């Protein structure tokens, strides 16, 4: 069996300090690494001089991390990755910053990664690179003579051609992807937009079974939607921590219907639009006041980036205005919490919520939607309201699909969800649950690595 080499911006493998890998992605990849005696390479998250990787093996999984100098952190991570590619790939051209230093730092760090990781890659290894931080890494490895099968998976959307062409040297970025043998996208939509760029801008051709040819190079690109670790999450939703948090939420609700949103504090998640939609619901249904509340959990992220500071300030002000306008002495319509919670605790919160509100403006997948579905009581499930612009909407069409930009549509969907009969709720929930369980993160990993193992070896 070939070893699996995983490369990503950050490493989530278990360590002695953090013995439990967080999130379904980490669970799936650590299981594969354990089976294949592989290595997970990535940045430590710390600023410092870059040296030899620090290896640690814990519970059968080996991780290797490096530090990055402060300038590299600023230009590669905070700059090109999160102030250029992230907003552009999420259709936010107005927030995209085009700085030559950012691009230079991005390419420099990818060369550093390639130079450090290359010597550890053995001839039969499968190499799986993850996400927008590492697009050029495959090209760097090829320049070093690496002929292994290389795969790349994009966890975020792929933007339309006309939007991507706003990026300086956009073709250079896309050409780097042709160093890989297999590309994975979250949905058919993102795969089709990639096809469109290749045909329009590169004169490429699209063949059968995902094969794409540009010049003399043929690679395979597939839609491969990621899932959650369904078995583990469902078990956690029925565990002690989940039962305790469920009981706590039920008691604090005092008979009121809870709507829940759980999102990283990011402008792509549509939190401002969600608050506006909830406000429109409160305005249109004064009879529902004191009968419902929204719990929004939004742990901060990327706090050094100005656009993230702006969205936090906007949400602080908006939540205060909503509570100031509608609250009563014994009722607060919006509980806004800026901290994260363990997944088993969240599972109990999800189960206690009559409505799950997942309304990003654009999302590669959004696993919160799948976690909400997995956590529900089969005999009395809640209702998922889901943005039609989230990748998860392709797999969960039984949710109430909404345009998150429309406060009226959000308000109407909240009203419909709260009034929905148990029979309809069950009928909508069951096929979504089947999808979440059958197309889980283990299915995703197997689908991609099988395609990669079947790819011809580069010559």
C-alpha cells in the first residue's frame, strides 16, 4: 500500500498536547494517514525562522510542522491567501486586495514548502495537497523532479471566469494546477466554472469522466463533496455532553422556539444579512415576540485582517440595535456569542433548536448544515433553512432553500419553518439524513484517493 502524504496550510493531526483531532476533515485524514503510515505536513501557526520540520508521532499518526517568518505570515497567509484569494473566490471583488508583495510572498512560501517537503516524498507515495493556500505547490514539486501522483482538493468555491480574470497573473495560478494529476471540487457547479475557464482562457478541451486536456497535459477533475464524520457525530449527539447541553438549552428557552446559527465570524457567512432577515421577521410578526429567539454562535477568526474587524464591529452594532428595539424585561430576541464550543456540545444545541439557520452568501460546502441534520431527533426533527449559495444545497435540496440577500425571503422561511408540521419536518429530514450518513467524510476521502491512485504516473 502506498503511503499518503497530506500537505495543508495548517496541521490538525493529533499530538501529545492535543490528542483529539478536531473536525471531520481531521478525523478522516488522520485515519487514512494511520492506515497508510503517512505524514501530514503544514505550518505550525507560529512565526519564527523556518528550519527543518518538527516531526511528532502520536496514536499512529505522524505530523511535521515548520514555522514561518513574520513577513511570510503577513504576505502569504494574511495577504494573498486571506485578503486576495479568499474574497475573490467568494465573489467579493470589492474586498479583494491586489498587492504584488502578497503574490510574491505566496509563491515564496510555496517554494519553501516544496523545498522542505520534497526530500521526504518516497517514489510510491500518494501526495494530497489541500486548499487555496497551496495551489502552486504541485508545480514546485514537479520542478524538483517529483513524479509521484499528486492530488489537489479545493475546499472553497471556484469563481466564475470573468471574476477570476480580475486577478493579476490569473492564468499563471491556473496553469500551476495542471501539475497535479487529480483535482477535486466541492460541487458540480465549481467544477463547471473551472471547465469554463480552461476552455475560454486556455483553449483546453473537456473529455469523458472528468479528463481535461490543455496542450500536451491531461489531468482529471472531479466533483467530490466533503461530508462530516457522520457515525462519530451521531454518536456524539447521543452522548453525555450533548444531552447536557440539550437539557441546558431547553431549560433556558423556557418553552420558546430556538433558532440557531453557528458560523466562523466571516463576511462570507452572511451574518449581517441573517440578522436583517431575523429583524424583518420580528417586524412582521409582533405576535411571535417572546415566543422565539435566535442564538448566533460566531467565534472570531483572522482578527488581524481589517475586513474581519469591520464585520465584527457591524455585527456588534446590529445585534445591539435588534435587542434594543425588540427586547422585553423577560425576553431577549437575539443571543450573540463570540466564542466556540466543542462539537459534542454543539450537537446538543442543534438538537434543541427548532430551526437551523445556515445562510452563507457563498460557501464551498458548509458542514454546519450537515451537522445540524445529523444531530436531530428522528421522531421530532427541526427544520434546516439553507442558503442556495452554499455547496451543501446541492446535496440537501429538502431544506428550505433561500436567497440570503433577501430579508423578506429569510423572514418568510423562518415563519414557515416554525409553523411546519411534524410530518413535513420528518419527510424533509429523512432524505437529508440519509445523504449525510451515506456521503460522509470517509466516502469523500475514499472517492478522492481512489481517483488519485488510479491516475497515470507522471513521466
